[in-house]
């Protein structure tokens, strides 16, 4: 949602990193708490020591699994195998960590961070496109299954359950979630500023607005559902205490945080002036201009060193010069307007229309059996890539 609104990239980065760490550490604490309920014994001091050991062990196993995965994938250039390894890496990290009593979740997080930071050097462009598409689809399916499970479980939980007290608990949990998150987002940066007073480069007003958005982004989802449903049915031979209440409270907290912050985040971002960030667009345009200049320089070097044919050099040079000409106004903050903007939009529309013509002709060639299915897929893939670039 934040990316769609054009909010500063640092907000999305903080949220993604925070979500990974929160899920890992939260589920580690959850595991220790469930073990304490099942065993009937808990010592705060021993609990803290065990948490540190479990977390550190999980991170160590995850980094080792991530290193193994990266070294294997560096030597492979086959998208299907690479996607399979990317899926198995999570289990390669989770299972050993869980078997030795460390945090399997933190192991998976550490392995994901390690491999993700090296995706650019170990994946081919085709593998990267297919892997991203696979994980987006898989994440959607897994989260959908979790919500389906909680929906199927809810009638059994609420049957015979007095909901008045759980509703009050749910309201208290919801208020605590939002209040603690808001307090954290404002207190921790202030403490960090006291330690390093000259660290911030963004204006104070922007920092204040970003903290409000970060504090209000309190949505809960799949991990909370999974944790609630994973509570054991029994503890020490008796039903797990208040299991139905915990799942019900989790359900209400998730639904409320998805609805309340979820529906109000967009207007809040716009009201605070964080949407449609022009600085992000200028930064991207400047980067693209520099890439084009680097490519042009390399073209000239190649032309001198390898005596390339003039038509080849001219075609390559024209491609990048046109790209620079199109991007420089955006990089300088003087994006085309009026007739130029209308012309640019019209060109994009025409290119989409032409791609549609190509698609229809391609389908016609296949119907007439003038091309094979393999050729159809290859050309269709190129048209898909071109049209997706136009959409972006």
C-alpha cells in the first residue's frame, strides 16, 4: 500500500525489516511461553538466558544454511532448480535449528536475509523474474489458507463461549498494540538521537510524519493466525488453558488491525504529505540517466577497441541517447508537461496497442499451425515483459 501511494522508500524498508525481526523474536518468546505453560514451570532469569541462546543459535544455523544455499545456487543456472532450492532453504534452516532447540523461525529469517542480499550476484535475470513470481504466488496462497483455517475454526471456538469478557480483552489487546507501537516509534528514535545527535538528514517534520505512519501500521496477519492455531490442545494432560479465548482474541485483534489502520492508512499518508514522493521519482530517474551514460561510454570504448560496424554502433548509441533525453527532465525535477506529457502518454498507449496487434497475429499464426507452441511461448514472454515495463 505504501509503495502504491509513493511513500518514501525508507518507510517500507523499516516496516519489512521490522516485520522479519518481530516475527522471529515474537515466535521465539511464544515458543518459550507455551513450553512454560505445558511444563508448569517458569523462571524469568532462566527464560531470558534461554531466549538469548535460542535466538543466537537460530541466527547461527540460519546464516550457515544461507551460505550453503548461496554457494550451491552460484553454480546453477536453471530457474526450476533455483526456485526449488530457494524453497528448500527455509527448511534447511528451520529443521536443524528446531532439532537442536534453537529458533527455527529466526533461522529461516537469517537465511532469507543472507540469500536475499546476494540475489543480484547469484541469480540470472530469468531466474530472478521467475523466483519473485513464484514467491509472490506462494505467499498469497499460504496467507489465504491461514485465513481460511481461522474462518473454519471460529465457529467451533465460539460455540458455547461467553464472548463478553473475550471482547473486553480483545479491546485491551488492540489498544495496547497501537499504543505501545506508537510509543516505540517515537521514543526509540529520540533516544537514538540523544546518542548520535547529528545522525538525521531528513527534516524534523518529515521524521515526525514518518513515525506516525510507522506507528499506525500495526496490522496483524498470517503469523499471528498461525501462532494462535498452533497452540497445543492439551497441557500436562489437561486442556490447554483458555486456548479458545486466545484464538478468539487473536482473531478480533487481527480483524480490527486490518480494518481500522488498513482503511485509514491511505488518507493518513496523503494528509501527512508523504504520498506521491517526487524525490523518489527523481532519484530513480537520476540513477537511470547514470546507467545510460555508463552504457554509452562502454559503447564508444567497444567501437574503438573492437572496430564495431558503424550501423551497430549507431543503433546502440541512439537507443541510449533517446533514453537519456526522456529521463533527464525527470532527473532535474522538470518533468514534461502539457503537450510533451500528452505525447508521452500517447506513445505508451500506442505501444500497448501495437503489442495487442502482435499478440493477435501471434495467436493467428499458432491457430494456423505456422509456429510451434515453444516459439509461441518465447515470443509471448517477450511481449509480456515489454507490456509489464509499460505498465510500470
